[in-house]
C-alpha cells in the first residue's frame, strides 16, 4: 500500500516523499482514512509506530480543504501533549508535512515567556500544539479562544494523566465546541484512559496496531539484580565491558542524573543531561547534541521519556525503575523504533521488586535476569511473575562457617589485617577513571548511597602503626563527614 492510495493530496505526497517515507505504517494505514472522513479515533499505538504522521497528514489535508480561514486569537486544530519536548517535536512534524501549504503553526508550553506566544496568536494559527497548563493560561488571558476548534488531538493521553493534568484536561474539554472531531492516541490504556475516552469520543474508530501496553518485540530486555549502593559502579562496568557508546540513560532523581553524568564525564564519555530543573533551551540543546552524535550518553529523568524522536538509538539503560509501570513502556520505546532492533537493560535492587512486578504484569512477560560477576546482590531481589506477584524472597547463600579457634589463637585472629581494596573482584568506576588519568571529583554525597571510592588501593599498615581500635582509619568503619 502507498500513501497515494490513502487519499492524500499531491502537496502532502511530495512532502512525504521528500522525507523518504516509503510505505505507510500500520497505524497510518488505519488512522489516515478515518481522520480524513471526520471520524473520532481511539488508537493504541506504541511510540515509534508513526502515529504523529497518522494524525498530522490527514488533519493538514482537512485544514486545506474544509472550513474558513482562521480568525485572530483562534486555532482550528488543537493538539495537547504532556511535555515541552514533545510539543516541539510534534510542531516540527506539522512544519515538515505541511511545507508549501498556506497554514500557520505554533507550539505553546510553560517554562518560557508567554508573551511571544501571545503575540503569535494575534493572527490566529491553524494548528496549536500545547501543554494543558500553558493552554489554559493563554485562554484566561484571552490570547486564544476555542470557538473555531474543529479537531482536538490528545497525544500520549496516558502520560498527561500520569503527570496530573486531569483537572486541566477537563477544563479544556468543557471549553471546546461540542461539535468537533476528537483523536486520542496512547501507548498504554488504563481504566482512567477508558473513562476519559467514554466522555469525549463519539462512536470512535478503534485502532490497535499492537496489544495495549506491550513493548516492541524487537527490543531485547533484561534485568541485572544489584544492591542499590553498587548501581553506579555496575553501570560504568557494563558500559565499559560492552563498549556501549550511544545510550539513553534513565535515573529517578535530578541528583542521580548529575552524579552519573559526572562519572561518565570523568571516564571520558561525551555526556549531557535532561531533567525538569533544566531550562527549556538547554534541554532542547542537549537533545539535539545527542541526536547528532556530538554527545554519546544522554542521562535523563522521566521528563525526557516521551516524545524523543531519535533515529537508530540502540540502547536504553534504566539505572532506576520508574515508579509508574507505564513509563517503562515509554522509556524503552526510544529504541526498537519503526521495526529496528534495540536493547533495554534495567539495574534492579531489592527495594524495586514492587515496580518490577508491576512492569511485568503490564507487559505480560517476565523479564530475564542476568547477574553480573562481582556485582551479585547481597540483598536478593525477590522473584516476580508476569501476573504481578512477588514470589518468596530467595534465601541468601550460606557463608562457610569459620572454624572455632583455640583460646590461644584469638589474639592472632584479632590482628588479621582487613582485605585490601586492591583485592576486590571489581574495580570501582571512579577508580577506573583515575587509572585513565581523569581523576575523580565525585563527592561523598552520592544519591545511590555509595561511599566515595579510594583513588588508590590502601597499603598494608607498617608494623607498629596500627591505630587504637576505638578510632577507625579514614575510609573504614563509620563514614567520615
């Protein structure tokens, strides 16, 4: 099947050809005719299936063929998205697909000044891509009115609910014309999504190009059990051991993002970060550097999990599992896009067993586990099942009993020196950075609760230099402030 067979007009077909789109994806094959006919749509489509073109191309055609020109402070198509990054990328898609058409497009989101957005809305726009909060801000200031809206698109509706936009979405629904076309796209479907769809869709065409909440079949996924405190060293070990050179890395907190980025930088990797506290221009700049290959590693919180349109991304690393199971689907959806193969590896500690069980229940499969030699978890990760159950926690392996020493031997045992750090089965990542001549400036305030590694192995204490037992040496016993 070709794009021409879907009924698209020549200008759109030329633009699609210029973008080197060969044949429509399954979601495009089903969505484009439905949208062109003016029907409501509810689509379950994974990230990377081409869903943006699935609604953008037919909406551009309807804007050209139907309805009056847009009025001042109005929009004809309204696209709601959860994040600034996705707003920019959806906007760029409309610009690319609509090249040569006499239409105006705008993205509006928070974190930047509202005044330029208000100025651009004075002439009206044919397509307004917006986050819910900023859209309502513009509406309250009379910068945009909704009486000319013909079509509402909810892109990644589940993520908007996850981010707490339910109240804002209901306010937008109440303000829109009752007679409109509504398109709902989501990678995962929860009870809340179904309830919302029932209230805003009228006789929708249901589209499902894969089982709801499924992950792409060409993504190889596995879990590495590890103690939380050892996650940074395991992460650096895996990156070096497997020669991973281009990866999107997800961490739960901003402090964790900064900590891992510092480790990667000290090990010689080109790295950048994205998190909620970073200004929008800096976030877009980091994303662009990663997409062009200027940056090898992009470390991010979940703010970046949606809408990152990155070609040929081979690897996603979850250093922390997401709190919300659906976010796992969106995280690893960055790889294995449009039929390509990809890898998603997750470092999981015992505390994350509930999140792991929820993820496996959502995707309906048990993720294989592969222990990394030298990083075996002391706090064992409970076994889980695809039904979401946490099976009994495995017992720790029994340590061999130490033979009972004779009373006269006690004094000798008490003076036995501790194993030196050079005898460890693995070398801490920060120590490897030192060995590479990079040095280490990582502070002891490690968000993963890792004690600052020594830059050199401790030497064996000289005779007569042992300190009193009540005063431990630095790096042993009680952590130094």
